[in-house]
């Protein structure tokens, strides 16, 4: 069991399910192969009924396909095929707990080549690792507005999950932590709020949920989209997507970041300005509960967002 916790028994690589230790690349492949690499962060959640549910699997795979197209990597597998790959991998690894799933597409056969020689042939890896939810735990963060700016559309495509894009957020995150904060907010080239490192930003102001629009140099987040739907349809809260000024963060009633890894993470201060009363706000708490109900399978209105892993497997085989 200890060994299983270090890594899963199997991963999937270029059309084959392989044992962990059998999936290797030569050290000379590291470098150019990952410059244009794209990936997806997908989560599966243990349901209240004992099932394991993958959250918005189809949407994640569609975004992977778009990301690969933008960086000119060819996807040689259909989305239905990749869906079965992921479900089969979760079953093979006997996963019944909250889990992170990462498909990673990168340039193949780059050893000894110059950047200009790299073609569009892609290797595709899918691996899994345990990742418990922090929803409902009371986790909060402090933030600062970073001195680093978010990449813009005319520099690198911020809307996709390109591995290279994440260096931008890492710089902001390192700066924030060295300065004594938990996370950072990045402004875009226009000087308005973009996102945090690997997470979108939402705030509550004047009874509305406000978030930077998809043209503000943000990732086109699947979690962000889901929370917008839940706020409108479950909580009945108006949602506004627009430019957000830096100083709006200082006077917001509530702020949180969101994403596959971030889920919903309340932010209780920005640049030493206390957000609201310094605790988790009521809208954030309500949205967190509604989101968790969807993830655990107790909210039936959004059942289409969940892909069950074990439903097709006879009970005696599980």
C-alpha cells in the first residue's frame, strides 16, 4: 500500500497501458519536448454512493484537443477512445478515492534535434495520483498583486493549458511566498486583473459574482464555467464577466480562486487589505456546498457533468 501511494501501478502512454517502471524516456529527450507541451488537470471524486465520478471529462478532453491544435501537435486518438483510456486506467489502478488525472501531450523524438527541426508528432501520457479535496476544510489564503504581468494573447495563448504558460504563474507564486503571502494575482497587459497562478479569480461585490472575462488573458477554465452555472441556477446570484480593476479586490465583499486543483479557495486578504470580515464569506460557503454536492453525486441536476468509473463493472469484480 505504501508503494501504491508513491505512484499508481499503471499509466497509459502512446496507446498502451504500462506498468509505472516500464514507462521511460531517455534523459536527452528532456528539453525541447516540453516547450510546447500541453496538458489537462482532471479530477475524479468519490461519490456518496460509493461510485467514483470524473468531473466534466468530455469538456477536459475537448480542451486538450484545442490546446494541441494551437501548439500544432497532432492528436491521433478520438475523444471517445481517450475517455475509455482514462476510465480503464482508473479501474486498472483500483482507484476509489479522490484522484487527479493528467493527460500530457508533448513533442516526440526531440533527442539531439534543434528547436527548428521539431515536428508535430506527439507523445501522449496519462497518469493518475491521489488528491483529496480541500472543500469544506476551512482552507483560506492571503494574496498579493504580483509585479509580474500575465502573458497576453500576442505573446503566448493564455486560454490553453500550455506547460510553458505555467512558468508565468510560478514566478508570481514564488514572489508572493517570499514576500509572506500564500498566492498571487496577476494583472494583464491592460493593467486589469487576469488570474492567479493556475487558478481563476472570482469576487462577490454588491450582491453579484464578478469575474474577469475570457478575453482578459485567462485560461478558459472548466471549473470557472461550472461555478458560473451553479451561482446562477442553484444560488440565484447574478454573475458578471468583465474587466476587474486591481482596487476592486481591496473593497470586495468576498474573493476566491477556482480551478481543478484550486477547486474553490477563499482569499481573505489582498495586499494586506482584509476581504470582508476576514473569514469565508456566505456566498463562497454556499457555492462550495453546491459544488461539492455536484462532485459527490448528490445533486442530480448536473449529473451530465459526472462520468461514473465503476458503473459498467459487475459488483463482484470491483
